[in-house]
C-alpha cells in the first residue's frame, strides 16, 4: 500500500475514532469518514494487548494485503480506521478476509 493511501497523522486518527460512525463484527471495528480526496485512505491499529511487535506487524501485513486487493474495486473517497479485535487471533487469513470484506461492503452500501 502506498503512503498516499495511509492515514498517518495522529490527529486525523484520533478525530476519526472520536467522531466518526463505526461498524463492528467479531474480528474488526471500522471507523469511517468522508474525505475530500479522490481516493480512500486506511489506518490500521493492532493493540499491544494482542501480542508482541512481531505478532502485531504480521496481522498489519495481512490486513494491508486484503486492502490492496479490494481498494481498486471499491472507491468512495473515505478514510477508514481498522482496529483488530482479540477474537481475530484464532482466525486464518481467509476468515479475516471474508469478515473485513463484509464490513466494508456494509459501509459502502450506506
């Protein structure tokens, strides 16, 4: 994922989490907000309670791979903050892929 498509600024991250609507399932919480850019941006968060740095980076890579595959199909000019939940630890890549896609579909249909 290019840096252009990443929400990096901590102020943006916190603002979206505090004020934006969200969708949840067993593995993810996604906060989303309309932006004024011609593309979507994504921010990924995996908490320290879920594991060490190796584990957190592994799951961030998995989520980025899923996003890279779907971002060209869906474009609606929004910022997304994706937070991984504890129950995602038992799931494999295919299950995570399916759950993330279903949540993003729900958001994009609104």
